[in-house]
C-alpha cells in the first residue's frame, strides 16, 4: 500500500480466535512509526466495523518523512497478548 505525504491511510485488522470465530479483544494499542523509528501516533480505540474487524485511520503531514512506515497492533484478549505488524509506503509528491 502506498500513500503520499499529507494523505490518510486506513489500516484494518481482522481478528479471529483459535476456532476461527470473530474476536473482540479486551484492549488494543496501535502504534505508528515513521521510517526513522520515531513514534508518530498511538491509538487505543480503533473503530469497530463488525465483530472481529477494526481499523484506524492515520493522516501523515506534508512535513513527515517519506519511506516505509510501520504499524504495530497489540491486542489483549483473555489475558493473551498478540502483536501484528503492518507496513505501508509513504511518498512525496514529485
């Protein structure tokens, strides 16, 4: 996925339990890092689209760093912690 500086990226997470049923976690923490490793945002209340489907929308600024950004999505359900890592590309307008 590629966006340009100043645009918004939607990151979606589909969660299921061990039986394949939709999972609604007890807590979530989503952290967005720029390519230099600087934490740009933390979200603790992702939008629930349906059971087990959540998303966050993150808007970059035009002064942010272009390159490969990272999203670390931490979920806690029934005292079990899971972490998913997503990446997306951010480019400058030429």
